[in-house]
């Protein structure tokens, strides 16, 4: 019955294959259905043949189903083949056979690998035969099939051996399934939840999300390069295939980890007691780790929920959420371990308090002042280069050298702003007021030792205006904010149009004019003052530039070569150039283009209660106010020019200054039959004596 040469039992293998052969059949049918069938479904279509990057991207629906089968069937096989140690009756029967435990486990390992690997290579073989026998609508080669089979085989082995290892550690099949998928998702989950926790509670913390950008068939695909995401195999398979293929080093790592799980399974199975079948934990030394993990996850989830649910006093509600999460997490894990809901006892209460305190310290220590994270500022001589922007750079932007400055004066200005932000926070001056404008800054230092230091701050603009002016008026900052590195004199077309009416536009295609326009635009941006950058004045128009395809590489889609600017009234040189060319009048709206102007007063007390992230469409707000206050029509065409000059872009906020008006401007169309309607507003500071006479005072 036992083969000493192969260290296994042929009888046990045959029994396992007869009993669980349906798993292999299910895997074979699933792979054929998701890999081979989609290749036939487009036969006969008069479409050009498509070159497949891999067999993971034959069709979008087949791809998703293929990944689902890949992540479920190996786990199912591991659970079913290890049922003999989870059920009391079968456990007693198998362990009464004249076989050593090593023989039993080896036999089930071999059975599982036969059930799982044979379907993979059968699918690969049938696919290769079909590819040489039938003219398929897809183009792929034998090495593509081999690569697919290799990746699927390695991932199958990993998922199967990992499931077996978990099954050795626990005593219930249902719990085995839950623990397998929880552990497969745990690195990505903990990375996300702890990152959100630190971003809320640690001033300046930003979770670095490195992103890989790929362009396939004109589409952009982004995938995370975060090490914790890559340590989550389930996320790696479901989210990143086929855009990011597994490298040979990754496959070797998965094979190495699989061998480690096999070795650990043998070591633990040798010490596992038969009586532990149907118990939650087969080994008592795993219980503290199991309880601590469940409590920590429950604290993070429930604390995050209460933080997001509480609009006011969110910090206090989140503390309550963490405490509640610790209690609920302990209750759940204790009921699972003890297999009863009757867990009330003095020892359990003490144990819950101990676990809660320990997990509380685990969360508190990183955000406390003990580690000195919030006050850590690099010295000027240790900074090699610096990036400052309103958003964290993603994808290719994160590596653009044009976005990092080595200018020592600029580095000194950034460090000065950083020091003031840290000082104000330490002094308790960081509170954001709803009546003050808010500024955001992401600062990335590249230090001389090769390391990177990243911080992100959201703060009131007014108290830091002096420091912000020195940073934001510098050329490196404007290069980042306005993407000036794309203004390289390689524009294919420049589209200039009114922000009110898309019928009023000019398109520049002459190379001489496009180069002149870009040079002037770059000069205007670099000459902008801080007040002009922060201005809320209504722009004269919008500018859209599309660069020539040859100016970019990496198979970027055409839409990625397009970038935009506003055309504010402060760009006098640009306006003069457009007037000289006769283009300005074709874009700018003036009084002769106006059909009518009406205004309604905005009274803050009459607005609906403000909700977080609330936005009301301009026409809906105008209609709502018009039902309470009759709209005032401005008849004098001379005042129309004043309104067009003083107006500000519409933005809904419940803190409008008293005396603010919402304005409806109807513009005569050039080609269509109906006028174009736009909404804007102007504040009491924008009011002229003539307008004040035309509009009654707001009560």
C-alpha cells in the first residue's frame, strides 16, 4: 500500500483521484471555456486579426472569469483534499491506517497537483494544436501559450499549497476558506487601512502610491507598484493581469514560498493532534496572533466608519469606533475559537482589555510624538532636489526630472514654508476655518543619501501667504502646476475658445503662429504674480494644445498629448498678440454679443442646509432663488460690459458674502437657434456705483 521510494501511498492517491476527480474536470472545463472558447467566438467576422499580448487578455469577459477560476479552484482543491483532517470521523479513520503522517500528506499533495496541473497543460496543448490547425482571429505564438501555462501552474501550486498549510493550522473547512482569502487580501487591506489611519492622524503623512502606466491599443492602464499591494496575490491576480505580467523573479519567489508552505505543513502536521478536528485553531500558539489580527482589523474598519460618518467631532467618534471595534472583534473571535456564544467570564473580560490596550498602543505609537515624524524637516544641505505641487505625482510624472528642482533658493523657500506649517501645527494653529481659502501642497524631497521624504499638507492660505508667495512665484513650481515642460514648440493644433460659447473659437495650425503663441504663453505663466494665480476672475477664454505625436513616446494615446490653460485678462501680452492677429474678437464675449442679463440675490440664510461635498447646479440654484425673489433684468447695455468684466466663475458655497448676486447671462448664438446660457456671480467688492443703482440692496 505504501511506496517507500516515492514516500507516498498509491492507494490513497487513487482514492483521492476517484473521490475528487470532479475538481480536475471542473478546472479543465473552466480553463477551456475561458481560454480556448473566446478564441473561436470571433471566427467569421470580417475584422483584422488582433495580436494578443498574452492569453490572459483574449476577451474582457473571458479574462475576468479566467482569473476568478484561477483564484477559486486551487483553493477548493486544497479544502476538499484536506477534509480528512477536519472531520472527526474521517480523521480517526485515516490516522488509524498503517501509514505514517508523511505518507498521508504527500499522497494528498500529489493528488492535488495531478488534479490541478494536468488541466492546465491539457488546455495549453489543445490551444497550441488549435492555433496551428485553424486560422483564428487572434495572433499568438507557442511561447505565449508556454508563458500562460507557466504562470497559471505556479499560481495554482502557490494557492493550493497555501490552502493546505492553512488547513493544517485550523480545524474547520469553512474557517479554512475564510482564513485563506483573508490572508491573501491582508497585505493590501492593512496597507490601505493603516495608510488612511495615518493620513488622518499624522500631520503631513501621505501614503506613497507609486503607479505604473501602460498604454495598450490606445487605452491607459494604471497599476500599483506598492510593495504591499504586490504582496497580496489575490489583488495581484485580479487587478493587474494582463496589464502587468508576472516576472520570472516573481514566479521563482512564489515557487520558493510554496516550498516553504509545504515544509511547514509537514512540520505542523506531525505535531497536530487528531482531537483538534472541528476545532477553530489546531494549535494553541496561533490563537493570540489570530485574536490580535481580528481585533486590529475590526478596530481599523469600525474606526474608519465612525470617522467618515461623523461630520462634526469626527476625531471623538473615531476613538469611540476604535474602542467599539476592539470589543466587537474580541467577541467575534472568541465565539469562533470557543464555538459558542456563551463567552461571558471574568478571564474573557480581562483578556479583552489586555488585547484592546495592546492593539490601541499599536495604533497610537506611530501617531504619537515619540517617533518625531511630524516635526522632521531635512536640512538644506541634505536636500538634493525638491518637488512641490498641489497633487501627488502619479505614473510617469513621478519620474519627470523637469518637475524636481535643484535651485538652492527655491529649496530654501520650500523648507521655510515647511517649517512654518510644522510650527503652526505644533502651536495648535492648524485649524481650518470654513471662511478661509484652503491651499494644498505635496512636498517631495530627494535627499543626498538617495532616500525620499514625502509630505502632504492642507492648510488655510491666508496665514502662510508670505511663504506661499516665494514658493508659488518660482519657476519650478509653475513648471509643475502648469506642465510647462509640455510647451516645447511642438504643438500640432492650438484651440482657443470662449468659456461661455463653444461656437466662438479659433484654431491655430500654422507652425510659425503656434511657436509664437507657445513662447508668449510660457512667458505669461512665468510672469504671473501670486495674487494673479489665486485670482477668481472670469477668464477671457480657454486654451487647448495638442502636441505632435512625434514629441512623445511609449505609445501614448492621442488624447494624452492634449493639455489646457486658461486665458485670464491679466495675460496682456497674449491678448495683444491675439488682437494683432485678429483672433481675439472671434473669441471674447462683449456687450454686443449679449441677449439678456438677469440677476438674483444670494441670501445665505435662505439656502438649504449645506451637506459635505454638496454641489448644486447653477441653473437649479438660480431657479430656486427666483421663486423667492423676482429676477432683476439689467437693461442698460453699458452695464453689460461691467458685468462681463467683474463677474466671477460660479461655485457653490454656503458662505457667500452679503450682497452677492447670482447672474444669468444669455449669449447670442452664431450658428444655432437658441441662446447660450451661462451663470456667474459677483460680490459686493465687485459692485460699481452704476450696478448698485441698477440692483436693489439685499435685505
